[in-house]
């Protein structure tokens, strides 16, 4: 009887150790995936600012590109947000506004494609 309980306790301890090791590696894998995606996002932001500062540094050229991209769309929300950002930020921080508006632009394009697939 004593032998049976010790075998059961040893089996339970081995199962618990296996579960802890398994979840530890899953947690480690999850942390590695999160770090990878944060580094990927950081890389995309660095590439975006490099592209902005070296190719669209001048105000009027960049301002013209923003108008061509965002005002050619028939989206009242993007025009409203752009006007709101103009009234809040003024005309000095165009790279922050364009960075914010690029997300809105891609979101609106994805929504249009999605609605086109649904129709």
C-alpha cells in the first residue's frame, strides 16, 4: 500500500514537471514572437521616417502628396480628421499628421476592399 502511494506521488510530480516545462517553453516562444513583432514594427517605423526625411523633406512637396493621397478619396472622415489635426497641431508637424493619416488611408483602403468582397 505504501509502495502504491509513492508511485502515484512520483507520477503526479513527473506530470507536473512536464506541464511546467511545456508551458515554460510556450511562454518563451510567445515572448520571442512578441519581441519579433515589436522589432518588425520598429523597423517599419524607421524605414518610414528614413523615407520621409530623405525623399519628402520639403514641405510643399510633401503637402502636395498628402493632398493627392487623402483628398482624392471620397472619405469625409479623413478630410474631417485632417482638418481637425490642422486646427490642433497647426502647420508645423506635418510628418506626425502624415504618419497618422497613412494609417487612416490604409484602413480605409482595406475597408473598401473588404466591402467590395462582401458586395
